[in-house]
C-alpha cells in the first residue's frame, strides 16, 4: 500500500491565459473562448470550476491536459510549462470511454501496457481495483457495469498512472442523484488516499461545496474567473447543515446575478 499513500501532487498555475477559436459563422474571424484567465491550485488541493455552458471550462481542461494550445499566457504544472499531453495529468470525462472489448482489469492497465511497464506494476493494478471497490469485477466487461462502476474504472485507469494532477470534466454528470452522491464520497476517498491535486468541472453547486477546498466561478463566454470562494467547512461535510446551505444560497445568488448580466453575451 506504500505506493498508494505517496504524495505525488503538483501545483497548477495559469497566468493570463487566453484562447480563441474560429467563429462558426465566419472561420476567418476568431471568437474568444477564454479571456485572460489567471489562477493557481496548490499541490494536493481539490478545486471546483463552475460556470455557464460554453464559458470555456472544457477548453481550459484541454489546455491543462496539453491537448490544445493557448493563444497567450502560461500554464505551469509545478514549475514546468505544459506543452504536450502527459500521463502526469490525468483526464476523466463525463463519459467513461472504456474499451468495450476489454475486461475491467485490462481497461485499467491499458496505459501501463502502452508504456511497457505492466510487468512491474501488476500488483498495483490489483490494489487500484480494490481501491475503487471493483476487486471482484476484474474479469467483467464494461457492458456488465453500472454507470457508477464504469466511472470508477475510468478513475482507476487515470490514477494508475500516478498523475500529479487529475482533471475531471463533469465526471459524475451522467449519473443519477443517489449514485452521484455515493461517487462524490468515492472521489473524496481517493483524493484523501492519494492527495492528488484535483480540478473538478461541475454544474452541481452542492457537489462543488461538498467536495472542494475552493470554488472558482467563471463568467459567461469568453470565460474569466469571476470569483473564488473558499469552503471552510470540516469534512465529512453535512449537506443540510446551516453553513452548507448558507454557502449554497450565496453561490446561487451570485450565479443568478451573473446569469442576468450575461443574456446579451449568449451564443
Ligand atoms: N474545437 C473548437 N472549435 C471551435 N470552437 C470551439 C472548440 N472547442 C470549444 N469551442 C467553443 O469555445 C467555447 C467554450 O467551449 P467549452 O466546451 O470549453 O465550454 P464549457 O464551459 O465546457 O461548456 P459546457 O458546460 O457546455 O460543457 C464555446 O463557445 C465553444 O463553441
Ligand atoms: Mg464542457
């Protein structure tokens, strides 16, 4: 278990990052998606990103994953500039994207096989399957799994690479409300076991409050960080405690205000 308890996290720093895309109506002009974004996430923190659809949350995660390039600004993991994809930055999407023809075990170890390190990591695959509660499903195929189980495979598949940062793009968005709450506890448990830095995109304000150290609220497109709220509640958090509900009310009010101000900007 030593390997699982290691602290492997890195900080993230985003400095004055902008990104635009060709406008769909006129590909010769560019339309800004992110405008001069700056923020940082300390090593081992869990930070949520919330904001209206189209404000650039996935774009930002793709830049951090190294899948796309910024027009301007700097993205750093620790003190290293991010220039290309790397196993040190894991990415989990709403859709678990499992290989349907591979068993749970083979899905989880696919990255290790690709990197040619399976032989020395085989025992770790077993540990990760236990960590996400799928030890007895090693030989099951994705179509045998519930949505929550499939998403746990996706999390294990990302974590097995020992990422220094885990980028989560609405990873629980497709789950029903009860499974989602259970999975929030699962992700928190993994985070507490590994202390991986996590950046979580979510549309669910309760999820953001329940899980995060800080919540960053983005403006409508072109996205900027409008406000960062620190969640100073002890864990495990009580979803119906007065402090939780007060924070929820504050955020809802803030977003409502941001929403009203944004109607003319909507695409
Ligand atoms: N590859 C692309 N080509 C052109 N435009 C793009 C591309 N990717 C994103 N965009 C545009 O950039 C803006 C931000 O998109 P993005 O997917 O980052 O939003 P989002 O905040 O993740 O939204 P949602 O909450 O709906 O997932 C949108 O206006 C989108 O149309
Ligand atoms: Mg998105």
